């Protein structure tokens, strides 16, 4: 499992490292900046841990392949939602199959998705952005969506 890093991302990473190095140098001269640099570094570490936890959860959780693909589809569509029938069609699952609805029910009980009643027999399904894991997954998919979806389909 590897993600390709584009040249722009490498430049951004190099620039960020230079800024942090510069801030650390300045912090040695001006002690009041040291707290700011430490806070910034800690926030970056926390964000990295969150992304790692999101990827780890996606691959090591007891979710089935269909549930993972449903999550990826909903995260890709975010902030828009989808109906169960549209999800089934996009994933190549029979619309009449009850498995898609069982998977959606399980994901809802895990607070990974949310639903909105449009009609008594029609619900829209959304990725739950209030869930910390899903929020990080949304950000990851916006950056590495195709690669992540291909990796999930291979597992």
C-alpha cells in the first residue's frame, strides 16, 4: 500500500519543513515564539495520527467489502447524499437485495453515516462528517480518492 506523492505535495512538504525550521531558529532567539512552534508541531502530529487512524480503521475494522465501498462512495459524494438504490447501482449490487440496506443500517448504528427522511419510503444517506474518523476520511478522499478506492477494491 503506497500513495504517490505529487511534486506539488513534495514542494509543499519541503516548504512546511523550512517554515518549521525557521520558526525553531526564531524560537531560540525569541522564547515567546517557542510555545507557538510547539503548539503548531503538536497540531501537525495530531493531524497525522488522525489520518493514520482513519486509514487503519478502514482496513482493520470488521466492515465488509460492501460497507467499505459504501463509505467510499458516500465520502466521494460528500456533501451530497445518495439513496440506497443509487448506491446499489453505483456499486453493482442488485437493487432488490436486502444486503445494501443491512449494510446501511449497520453503518448508521456505528455513526459512520446519517440519513434524512425525504419520504416515508425514501431516505437520503450521507457521510457523517461529525464523526472524527469520517471527517478525516473525507479529507483523505479529497486528496487521494482514486488511489484509496483502488486499494480498497484490491483487499
